[in-house]
C-alpha cells in the first residue's frame, strides 16, 4: 500500500532526512521518501491498517519534530 501525505512545518532538508530515517525503522514500513521542496511524503507499507500506521507515524513525528504535521492526501 502507498500512502501520500502533505507535510508542513519542515524547516530544513536535514530535518526531512532525519524523519525519513526514523520512520523507516517502523516495523511495517517498506520505504519512505520526504521531499523537502514539495513538502510531500510518500510511504510504502505492508500494513493494511492505515489508521493505526498514521497514528504511529504522527506520534513519532511529534516526539522528534513537534512543529511538523502531516495530512493524508
């Protein structure tokens, strides 16, 4: 499954890379790509419960970068 998000509040490319690295460590994540310029994030996952995964990703983002928010597209 592929999920697309709009990501807001990202201040720098290094922040994007840091979040990519952290999100990629989640168990059900196959790949994650954050584009700092377009403020978009694409996640490929094998988790069929997207609501559960989105909640988990939001918690992770808020713990690392509280100023960042995501919205499912």
